[in-house]
C-alpha cells in the first residue's frame, strides 16, 4: 500500500485510475481485501487535506493535471 496526502478546495477534484503498468486483477484483489482508506487530516479555511492509503497500482491524480 502507498500513502498520499492531497489538498483540495471547493470545486477541485481528483481521479482514481489504474496505473498504465498495473495489473487490473491484482488491483481488484487488493480492493476487495483492505480497500482504500481515506482520512481527513486537516481543514484550513476552504481547503481540506485528505490522506489516502491505497494500492500502488492505483494512481490518484489531481483532475487539473488530466484536463488539457
């Protein structure tokens, strides 16, 4: 499992995607086991900080990096 902390403001988003080199069967197996754990680690004004514990085959990407 990997660990990531991401900050988001109202109107911003992120996407969960399978890594290009990832194995869909292995990802599905890990999701049916422990799944993905998301923690709210902070709130500052209008910004929230989220912590993800997820399989390394799963990419968590800020949506603005995919648009364009």
